[in-house]
């Protein structure tokens, strides 16, 4: 048996952290897989706000939510994750970022370092103490290595104030995805 994909690892980290009734963010809704997962974790008394700049991603997420019967606990926002503070009130307990492009769609429509860093800052500002952020950065497409480096630099600048865990599949080579777990420590 091999190691699980990093998407599964991110879900495992979140599953140990989340409880019913919490408010969380899916910063990159994509096809809705993380959104459905988060909605199932927070239960009927919790809420997920999911962001995506692409209309096809928002539509796919809404379809997946309806199929999983969890639409009632999710707000899908057709906007960039950098607008998080305009749509979400503190406190949030977690945020998931799955960077890159929308699978099976235009690979030139990607997340960008500046908006991702702005969204990470917003998530930290909204986050409750002990809250968890996961960031999965793909480096195998144009713009991916630069965005991963900016996230790494953002994390390095906060290493004294946040708890950080990094995971990577080394055998996949230098373009392997990187997964970070970022926890806002309790006071």
C-alpha cells in the first residue's frame, strides 16, 4: 500500500480538526470535492463558504453539493478568494486552499500568487485561535512554481507566529505538489 494522495492527507488533517457547528471556508471551490467534504464535517449546524472565480466551477460545486444533499449549509461565492473578508464574518475555524487550475477546463485560468497571499492574510485575520488552514500547491503548470514559492515565502515570514507542517511526495520529482498545514496557535 502506498501513501495517500495529498488531497486525502489534507482531508485527514481537517477531519481531526473540525467539529459540527463550525464555520469554514473553501477558498478554491473547483469541482466541489473539498466543499462537500467540509460540509459533511461541519454538519447541519455548521456553514461553509466556498469561493471560485470561474462560473463553471461554481456550477459544478453546486451540482456536487446537491448530489450530496448538503447545499443548505453552503454558500457558493462567484468571486476570488481574496474577497473573503467581504463575504465571511469571523470567526472561521478552518480554510482549505487547493491552488492551480480547474481540472478538465482551461489550464491557463490559474490561481495567482498575489490573490492567494491576500486570501491567506484574510483567512488568518478571520481565523479563531487553533484554526487550521491547508494549502495544496501544484507546481507542474505555468505559474505553479511561482505561486508555491510565494506561499512558502509567506509561511517563512510567519514561522514564529504560526504552527506549520509541510508534506510532499518526494518521489514525484521537483514539480511534486506541496501541502502545508498552518495552525493559528491558541493564546
